[in-house]
């Protein structure tokens, strides 16, 4: 059986403890290459240069918001490459709004902060099996 290549993951969050914790958990779950950026402008630059398997995107970002990043992905603005899967991260206050985006097919899943290890296990299982489910 051929070895599956590492998942290319981009984490975008301006609270540095979030990417650190998320990265540590993801490294336990799969073979991953993780890139971390702290604002939407850096995210758009990273997305223009690399085809990511998975994007974890916070919406409340400095300079360029996560919403603006999603809009740029949807339109292919600035040669941005759409990641295979997009997970939006947010605290509970915005979850209803995010579920609307999820049902519209804009994002693949939601990860509520604070996130749980079991939530990440489900996401990685769905991505690695190609059976991604938007039921988070």
C-alpha cells in the first residue's frame, strides 16, 4: 500500500495559543505540514502560493477579515487557490450565522472554540478518507 502524503494545512488565527494547540493535536492525528498565519492578508498570500488540503480560518482577524478571505476564495481573487476543505473557527456567538454559510456550501465545517480533540479527529478522518461530512 502506498504511503499517503502529508496533509497540507493552513491555520489562520490571530490568537497564537489557538494555532499552537490546534497544531499539536493535528500532529497527533495525521501526517501533516502546517503553516500558520495571523491575519487575513497573510492568509491570502499563503493561499495564492500553495494548494492546501485543509484551511482552519478564524473570522475575526486584523487587516483582512476571515469573511473577506472566504469571499476571495469564492471568487478566485488574486490567484487564490481554493483549499480542498475549509473549516471556519468561531466562538459560540457567531455559530448561527456560520451554519447559514455551511448550508450554502461556502464552508465545509465549523469548529467551535474552544475546540475538542474529538472534533479534530472527525475532521481528519473525513478528510483522509475522502468522505468529508459537514456535521460539526
